[in-house]
C-alpha cells in the first residue's frame, strides 16, 4: 500500500492539490475522533479496550509483515541475525551470543535465499558517523559493510580533527579482516588505497556562509535548496578530484571525511552530502546511514535495497534495531528485551501506510533523490530561532514524509547497536529520545495530516498517557486525589493485551526472542511503564536542552579527562541535572505505593 502522500504529490493543479489536502485532513480528523470516541465508550462500559486495541495492532502488523499489502515482505528473502546467505561476520564484542549462534558469530546455515538470487554488484552506499568511538565497536561496524557484496563505498565521517580523533582515522585506513580461507595470519585490508579528506571547517559552516553571502534565507523554497546543494556538490567534487578520484573511491570501496568536532547532526550532514555526490557519480541510488557503534547483520542491506526497488516513491527505509552490550546489567538486558517487545509492532502501524514515524540513526536508509530535496531544510531546523541538533534522525524522517515520499520498515534488516548499561546513561538516552519526540509533535503537528487515523490515534495515546499518568500518580501521592479502583475487568484486560503481544511475537515475529528477552520481559514492561511518565515530563521541562549528556567511549575516565570538570562535585551536579528528576519521580512512585498500601482494607 503506498502512502496517501504519493497520490497528492502526483496532482498537478494547485487548487486540486489543496482540495485533496483538505479532504485528507478532514478524513484524518473524523477517523481519529471516531476511534477515540469508540475507545472511551468501550472503557466506560467495561469492555476489554486494551485487548481490542492490541488485536487491531497485531492485525496491521501481521498484514504488513506477511505480505497482505502492496509492499510484500514475503518476497524480501528474510535474513535474521541467525539466518543469512552471506558470509559469517564475527563481532564478539558487539554481538550478543544469545542473539546469534553459540560462538557469538552470525551463522550462515539454513540459507533462506539461494546465492543465484543475490546481486553481487554494489547497490547502495554506506555512511558511518562517529566521535571518538571504541576501537573494537568501530572496527566491527566497518567490517560488516566491507564484507557485504551489496555495499558500495563506505563514507566514514569522523567528528573531530584533534590528535585524539586520529584513532578513528587510523582504524579506517588500516582496518583489516581475517581471511576466511587459507592462512588467517595474512589479513585483508578492508579499504585498500582509501583516501582521507580533511575539512578545515564543518560543511554546514561552509553552507551557512554561502547562504549568507548569496542572501539565500528561505530554506523551504525548493529552488533555493537546489542552488545550495549544487554549490556544496561542486565544492565536494573539486575536493575529491583534487585529492583522489571517484574511480579510486569505487576501487577502495571507501573514503574517510574528517571535520572539526561540533555535533552528530553536523557530521551526519557532511557524510550524507558526500554520499549523495559520490552515489550520483557512481550510479548508486540509495545510501544506508548508521552509527560507529552499530553493526548490520548479513543480508540486511539487500533487504533495504529490495524495499526501495519495489516502489520508486519510497524515500526512506528503517531497519530493525537490536540493543546489546558487552557487559550485561539489568539495564542493558531490560533495554534489549523492551525493544524486542515493542519495536516491530509499533513500526508496522505506520509502515503499512508508508509513514514510519522515525528512522533510527543506526539503521536508516535513504533514496538519494529524496535527500536532494530535504537535506538543507533538515539541517537548518530552528525552534523559536534556536538551532536544534539532537533531533537529527526523527526530523530527517519528518522531512522525507512531508516531501511526499513513503517511509517503510524492513524488520529483517537487523542492526545491532550498543545500549547503555547504567541507570544514568539509560535515563539520558530516554530523556533525549522523548525530547525529540515531543519537539516533532509540538512543532510539526501538520505532519499528522500525512498519517492514517489509526496511526494518529496511536500517537495521541502514546503522547497523552504518560502525562496523564504522571499527573494522576503525583496527585495521589500528595493526597489530593483518592485514585480509582482497579477492577477485575481492567486487570484481565491488561493481562490479555500483554499476553496477545507475547504470543504473536513468539510465533510470528521475524526477530525471534533470545532467552534473555523472555526472562526479562515482565520486569521490562513494568519498569518502562513506571519510568516513562517521569522521563516524558522532564523532556518537556528541558525541551530546549540540546546536549547529549554523553562522554565518548574513546575517552576514558583518566585524570586528564576529569580535568574537564572543575571538581567531582561539579561532575555530580551535572549527573544530577540529568537523573535527579527521575530519582524524584521514583520517590513519588514509592509515596503513592505506600499510600495505597496504607489505604488497603484490613481483613
């Protein structure tokens, strides 16, 4: 099923396009209102509201994942983490043994597609961005692309030009892979003869200076964006032809781009513009963007390409994230279990209408022609005149949808990425993600007109429930509200809704659960339900905070690095700013629980 935006995009007459938009908006509002009214009425009369909601979700998910739409996933030649026709990729640090074969590598047994069906010629460019990444994680990331025959050149963006940042450059230039046959003592270089292009300033800075000198201020104008992109493309072609050549990049299968440290959005902009120019010169139509701490499973790129090939209106394809960590803690295990449980069902709700809500940074595929239209307005995003740098992946998806392209989801394109394993790091990540979600919802509400009523209903519910829960629990803990009684029907409704999702994922999910996923499932659901209200509220309070709150993995806690803070007390204050509100929320939850226990009737 193609996105509804495609039909409107094909309408040539302005008055007809405006009428179609108005009609679609009316349909979305009416449909969403009807769904909300039905859900509220069923809740009032004591019906299984959550269960009915889940049944609709599972029906949509099953239809999308099993080929009952025009985008037929059954023809994608599924490749999970444990089933692939490509070569085995050993990533012992990144890949969890529970999620793959017993030795921690990705098995090549039980092939789902024959080798004759695989196109050996490169079809897609890869973009990898990072800042002072852990050496082993970065090496594994590059290795996955180097061994994939579908992957063309890898554009590695390094966000930093200091001595410390040179480690990532050295890894890219000297990265090698062991021979699969013969003498493993003689490694093969991943990118032989690759070049490094060093920028004296960020590409975005160059763009902004050009826009200022040329008085190009309206970034929403298509012609203005075309002028800007053409200027940047000409500059990049000159840089490449002056230091190397496009043929050399094709032969080396990669190039490294280094620029001064600024933000992930800046280095992502740079690598995507480079990827656009290189892809057009080499005749490649797509680019897959990931982070330096991530690794795509064998066969994943082929499935991304397959989705693009099926519909020329598909501007973006999201992969399937798997969260893992080398040092297991309860936080890392619950994060992995939660995203196994939640991701596939939620993404299918938008994908069936060609409107996946977000393409996560580690697993985002783009059509080059779509990037041409949206890269400039995406980077120049402002909120009340303030530049936004932490909304990069979600706003990129928003721009693609608004440009009239569809964004789909490839559940078989599995990408493993590092996840926080401490409470502080987990809270920072969740607050940042929630902040991004709220920014896109509050500042771009017109995007709802691009979505189906079912999708809008799910979004409204996901945004409103945590806020209402926070208010209700806080008022109850402070004694201003007596609360509501939880009837047997509500309890049974919640249990059935949870059980249905678990049964579906166990039997029909492409991404099969590990033992850890199942063991931690119930604690995970409870943990996220309790923690989410506090995270959402704090993200709203700090909505203009554009900091990531992270220290790069390549920067250890040495004595020299600790001098970045004036004292340990200052470090403590920084940590408390990120996690203090969540600790306060936990206190509110405990107070509410104590009050509930005190008010329980004594037999």
